[in-house]
């Protein structure tokens, strides 16, 4: 059939005939592979069909054997750890079909499943392709050219229903087969093939608790078949959903602005408690689907059951932590709130330990982080915490899918979750552990969140970029909305959606400081690094210096540094995991120069305020250090206009010769760039100086008068 967008209500039909026709000129098998990638990207673009990293797709085609030149059948399938929504050819594993089938002769049964994965490597056709995944035989043994294996909410709702097999038979009248849940692997591939052999007219197979397999002779046929089957599942759920979701609501959500406010206040406490074993980054959502679930009658019954689909479970853990409703939580005094939350986390960790001890095998990997990934706060929303922002966001997406599955299963029958032992066998699978061990070592600032004032340009932006390069999440901010928008676009292009947030911040206005830190808490769970970089420079002889000049310098440089530090320290203390304050001061804090009374004395105040803060905050394991630049001219608003003219006048040189003048007066004869300051900041926070506080690092090319000692 020729489908159109109007054919479907519950899924997105995205196929573009003009785009697909562009592949017609490619020779085989390149055309089939290109269509596989195109189809995969379309399917992965709809989170109702499968989550980030979930599901896999394949195609089979004839290709020349590089050793013999003879035509041979090859399968291209999503490789280990990939994502179909962003899949490229480099993410595919290409394998000889005859070699994969030959493995059947040496397969020794379920007890020896894991050894087969290593043997997949002996079947590789394209030596530059991705490592084959555990799902390889699930595609290899099905006799179809194009295959889609997805985890659509609507299908899993049926697969996770107590009588899912009977519903599947009733709904599809035998066109969709059923295979009971078992862990993916060689044996499951054989069972899928047997199901098709016994029922040659099948359009797909439902995997109990897990997901859906569908196929077609061409890429387009497979795509449309997949959409049609999922659409029918979704229509069925719609028709049967005649009662209130999850037994109806027992409370109302707070208004949206109050939800955000409560979440921002609570996030640092939760983040600190989640970070007892490794630094965690947070994500918050008050998506309507989440609110429907957490405010419902059935929350207390369904949440402890956990998820049904293993892909959901691996991202969200055995169960969420459910807190008491916000109306009770918000009434607790600060000390009582911390005591309550600490007790809840201790109980969760104890429960997780008991689960591990009850289910572990003699060769199981050591117990992993015992803290929750998903935290539900009735009336407000859902928090998720993970090693980085993308993983935390994706965990939230997976749990929303799990909510959709529970809602659908409860509408048509009753929901069944993955049995605890099966869940453990997936979570602590030796192959899963091997995959974790192969992951790249985290970058030095992975799991840390930085707020750098004035980070839309100049030194501040250079610091933000360096921190992002090293794995940090950063909160971009500036008092110039247009400049901030430009930096936001630049970071989005360079780093993607999960590395940064943005906030308008004027360091002289306390309310904007609070808003910026709320942004940090909502976006990432809190803050670990505060860099006071926002600045202003006014160079005038004493007789020309006005009271307005003086107040502006001290408001921005000294009061601004104090207020931003005060707000950042409050969050760091709530988290209880230490932190860093870096103050970008100046060599002028130490050197007496002409026409510089206001600026130089304000910089001296910044420097001594840093010492005072370092002395006070050491008990909280919050380090306070200083970087003293000099003459950083590139991309700096400070050097535009009057300041450059004033300094040029003071030194008796033309404005255009200032960079060379500053370089020549240094011991190293170097021009100082924003990246040089960023490198110094990273030196303080990158892990090698964690026992250092109250220090000053000069980055000025060597100015002897600015030596601290």
C-alpha cells in the first residue's frame, strides 16, 4: 500500500518518496543499506516507537565477497550501543549470513549463550563495521530482507498485560505471533525463526514484556508494516481506555510556576544524596503524563513493581524512589526535610542491597551504585539523576515510556513487570558488565556543573567552552540578551542540547542571580563550580573619577562577586559534596598603576574577599581560588571604547599598539588570550588541585610587580 500521513493518528508517517528516490542511483548493496539508514532514522525520530539507544533494525542483500569475488548474502544490523535515530553506516555491523547460520551447529544451549557473542566476530563481512550486538541472531534467523525491532509504548502495553498473548491473538487474528519473554540471545533468535516457520503468514512477532518485531520485503514495506501494527495497538488501547487513568487522581498538581520553584529548591538536596558514590547530574520534568501517574490512586501499587521492558529497566533501575506528596514535604522545616530525605535514600539503598544479595550469582559483578535514578514527587514531577545530562534526560524519557506502558496495560488488563530475578539477570549480565568496562574513561569534569558569570563572550565564554570540552555542564549567562542568544546558538551547534543552559544575569541584581541558580538546579540538579568573571573597567585620573563610576565598579566587581558566591555556596552546602569558587581578578589587585584608583582598589577587594571566603568555606570542602589575568584584549567588551583609550593615554601609546605594549612589558613577552585564562581555571578544578584553596595563579606573561611573594 501507499501510506500517507493521514493514514495514522498515533504514529508519525515521515517517509518522503523524493528523499528515498535519491538512493535509486546507488549500486547494490549500497542502496539497501542507505534505505536501511533512512528508515531507521525515521523510526528513531518518534519516541513513541522507541527511545534513544533502544531497538535495532537490519537489512539483508547480496554483496561481493572480498576474498572470492563471488556474490554472498550479507546482513547489516545496528551495532552494539548505537541509536537508530542518529544511525550512520559506521554504526552498522555487517556480517556474512552463511557464517551466522553455521553457528547453529556449535551452539551448546542456553547455559552457553554468552560464548556465542564472541563468535559473531568470526562472521564479520566489513572489518570497519561496528561490533555486533547481542540482538544479531534475532535478525539473522528471520527470513526477511528488512526487519525492525522496536519498543513502542502501545505494543509493550499489550506485551506487558497479564493476558497479553490472548489480546494479541484477538487483535491481530493470528497475523502477529507471540514469543514469551526471555533474555535476548542465540536461543531467542531460534525461537523467533521457529515461530515464523510454524506461521508463515505472520506480519510480526510480539515479545512478551519486551517489544515488537516487524518486517517487509523492502525498506518501505517494513516501515509501513511497522507503523500499521503499532497504530492498531494504539487504537485498541484508545478504544479500551474508558476508565480514569491509574484509578483516577487523588491530588492536584501545583500550578506550573510553583512546580518549578519547588523543584529548583529540592533538586540540590536530591543531587547531593544521589552523588554519594559518584557525581551525578540531574534532569527535571513535569510532563503531563508524569503528573497523571504521580498524582494517581495507583501510584503506590504500580511504582514499586518497576518496568517490564528490559530497555526501560536498564535506564531507570529496579524501581523509582517515591517521596511523600509535596503538600506534606513543603511543610517540613529545613533540618527535618534533610532528615526525611536522608532516611528515604538510606531505605532505598538498603532495599537495593537486599535485591542484589537475593538475586546475585557466584560470578555476578560487584554491586553498583545503590542510589535511585528516578525520583517521583507527587504534585510536582519527576527527577532523574545519572552520570551526565544526556543519560539523565534519556532515563526520564524511558520512564515516561514505562508510564505509558503501565497506563495501557492497566486499561486493557493488569500490568505485569519484569520478575526481580529476570531484572537482575539483565542488570548484572556479564555481557552488560563487559560493555560498561569498555566505555571510555569519563572526562575530568564529567558530572560537574559550572556557572560562569559573563559567559556569553570573552574570558567567560572561553572558560565555559573549556569546561564543556572537559565534560562539564555549564550555565551560560550575561546581562546582554542578544549576546547571550548568540552564545547559546554557538554552544547548541558545537555541543548539542545537553551541555548547557542559559539565563539572563546581572550581578548587581539579586533576583537575576537567584533565577540563574534556579536555572542551574532545574537543568542539572545544582552547581559545583562558580566562576566570578563578569567585569567592567573604568580608567580615569582621580580628578575625573565620579561617584557613579566608583559605585558601578564596586557593585559589579565586589558586590557582584559576593552575591553570586553567596548564592552558589548556598546550593553547594545543600548538596554537601563540596565545590569550587574561582574568581577572575587582575594583576591590578597587586600592582599600583596610574589612572586606576577605582578599578585597582575594587580588584584588590575582590582578591581579599577571595581569601576571606577560602578561610570560611574550607569546612564545607568548598575551595576558593583566584586567577589573575592581565591585558586579555581578545573578544572582550572591557577593551571596547573608553577603557582602551584610557589605558593607552596612561601609558602614552596609541590604542592599536596596546596588545604589543602589554606583551613587551612581560617577562615572557607574550600576548594573553581568553583561552590562557580558561586553562588556568581548569587547572584549579580538573582534579589535580583538590587540596588547594586560597591560592592566586597569575596568567599575565610574567609581571614581576604582580608576584604574590
